[in-house]
C-alpha cells in the first residue's frame, strides 16, 4: 500500500533537518494513535550508503540508497511511497529524474527548489501528471511557499474591498552565501536579460537596470530585479482562484552596492561575458558554491507588494524567519502530512477543496500546483495573517499559539498600518 513519506537527499544539510522533522511527526502520530495518517515510518533515500546508514540508525528509520541515474532502482524505491520530498540540490540535476519516477509510480512530488528554470521545466509535465493523478508541487520551502501564501492573502484582501490584483512585486533579503543554482541562474540571465512578467507575458529587461527599495525587518534596502519562481507560481496561484489572467510580476533580490554595480556592468557587457570561454569559466566558478544556502546567518525576510492596475489600492506584506532551512524543513513535512491526511480519507482520486469566486469547489490532487493554490487553508490555519486586523499588533489566536507539542517554531502576526508581517521564531519565547 502506498502510504509512506520518502525524503530523497536526506543526508544533505537541509535534508537532515527534514528527516528529523518527519521522524518527530511520525513518532507523535504513533503516540496519539493517528496511524491512518502516518501508517509507516518515513523512509530516507539518497546516494551515500554510509551517510544513510548512519542517519537511519540515529533516527531509527528505514533507508535505501539509489542513484538518480538508476531509473528502475528509483521506481522500486518509490513503489510504496505516497509522497516524496526532494531535498537534494542542485535541483536542476535532481528534480526531473525524481519527477519521472513519481509519474511512473503514482507518487506525489514536493521539493525545496527556488530556481525559476526548474519550475519552468517541471511545468512541462503538468498534463502527464493530471492524467496520472500525480501532484507536482515544487517550492514548498521558504522562498516560494511564504511568498505564495502572502500573495494569496493580498489577493483576498483586495478582492474583499472590490479591487482586482493585477501588479505584484516580490523581494527576498540577502543570504550570506547564495546557493549554486541562484548564481548560475543570474549568469545565464546576463545575455538575454532578466525575466519579468508584463500583463501576463514573460519579457526580458537588462540585467541590473531595474531596482526598487523594500523594507526588510523595518530597514529599507535596495534590491535588483532577479529571476525568482514567483514569475511562474504567482500567476498560477491567482488564476486558480479566479483572479486576473494578465498579472504583472517583478521579482527582486537584495544586493550590496558593489554587487549591484557588478551585476549592472555585466548587463552592459553581456556580449563579452556570454562568449563561450568566459561564460563557461563563470559557470565553473559557480559550481564551487554550495548547492544549498550557506553561512552562519540564515535569517531571511520576504516582502510581497500587490496593487490594482492603477495603484489605487496597495498592500505590502512580509514574512520573516530566523532560519530559512529550519522553516523549509517544517513546511515541507507539514504539506506532506496534509497530503497523507487527504489520502487516508479518500476518495480516489483524492480531491482538495479550493475557494473560487466565493464558492468552494473540489479539484483533483494532481498536476503542477502551487502551495497556496492548493493548501491555503492549511497554511492560513498555521500563520493566520489574513485574519489579522490592520493597525493592531497580534492576529488570530491560532496564529499566536505553538504549532504543536513537537514544534520548535512559534508563529505570530505583527501588524502596523503600512505592512502586515508574518514572523517565525525558534523556540517558544
């Protein structure tokens, strides 16, 4: 019976945190007798036999070593997996082999990817996934899930006041060390420019030429247009709830002055930098970077601005976490648990309720989907930002309580007249 969660890349930096979170969920469910959801312990998977054996022994979980090049081995490994969380970077190399295995085995796919090109490639499997009843949901970590949740809340707020959300800007604060995939995406964008979405269509703008200021944790920072997955996920989420088909989206990343200057100059000298020898050298240098975000400072803040076509009504919401990796581990397991809960209840094919135009409709749990288009109710019950009232600190009681007995993070909502902020802190203080 397919009722197990598998974590591929479980021995990586973030994968270990995901594995520990899943192990805690499974043990708590056993203590509470919720065996219909966590019927079997989560399984660890990856390529390093020694590391898997050590982690499996430490956590008391089953494990299996399988290479992404072994299509038959992946199929056998995932035969009893209902959901797989791909935590193995770089996702440009790992996502598609696992997705293909999921389509062959009927396993629902989640990952922690934050790379636009990977989202575009996985979107190509949408029709196959719909036909086979398989959910493809990349981006269940901080970068995509948080912005998607804020976007859905802003859309709801504007709609309730009679406005249509048509313009979106997303900004991400700077990490101490950027992951390999992000840097390679920036290098690849130098020649053609940075993608933005204008009235529903993807177009290019010169690298380093579009800048805006955003307030991260109360401090105004200058950001430059970069390519984030929201260029794909934002219109998908808004279309799913009956919103505008012509959404304009710009995505930004915080950069220091010298970084902005270098990025801007790279756009000016794009033809030189994109010559094969120079470009190949830059990509080889990027390969030396870690596949996952690094550095001692893992705090991140994400800001989403949304407005109507004429800017008459504007909302600015932000989401702040002290450790993006810890949050991503928690959020990915939370959504995997939500899927297991749906599968345990039936019917088949499983369906999930989504509110469109004020009416709740049931949609198949299949195809290329975004976190907030599918699980907004689950997310809002945990974060509660849409229930917060303007000008008042706090939010819903649900948003201020500890997530669960096992949780290591406590969310709360902090609201002032100009910005709605969802924050996560480690610990229960």
